[in-house]
């Protein structure tokens, strides 16, 4: 089990705007901030598990992070919100049967090119 992750971003203010909107469909909110370190933590139920950090330099190595969604609608809402918040489409909502028959996901690159994915494992289809 993962306790938390950290995502490097180039601009903390722009990244907070993106992540606040993109992760809202998953129930994530901004929970904790440390402005003196350009650090902000997102999560649900009062526990930040996704931290964004701006080092003051351009991001040269990107990450891929996948979140779990409870419904296909949440996957679609994430994709729509992420693109509307300045992200770039990297895979529209849909089944990725090459991964698993019930793997429903969407992908958005954040403003620094990090690949953010949201996955719903559809129980109506066999794995």
C-alpha cells in the first residue's frame, strides 16, 4: 500500500489550480500546504496522499500516477475536469482491454507533462 506520492511541478500556483479541479471528481481536496517549501498536499478524508512540489526549475523527468475511481462516470469527470483545467488529453475515457477486459481508464497530462490516469475496474465484465 502506498502512503503518499510526490509529483514535481514547475509552478505551484498553476499546479494547485490544475490538481484542485482535476482530482475533485475523485473526492480529493487540498488538505495541507507549506508555502515556504512550495508544497501542497491533496487527498480525501483529511489525509493528504498526493503531494505536489515546485523546485523552481523546469520539470525534466515526468511521472505516471494512476488513481482508482468508483465509477466510469468519475473517470469521465476526471478527464473532462483535467482537460478544462489546462491539462492535455492523453487518452479519452474507455476500456483498455489490452490491460484487462474490465479496465476502464482515462489519461491527462498535467501542465508539466506528468501522466495522470484514473482507473475503474468494471465489475460487470470478467477480468
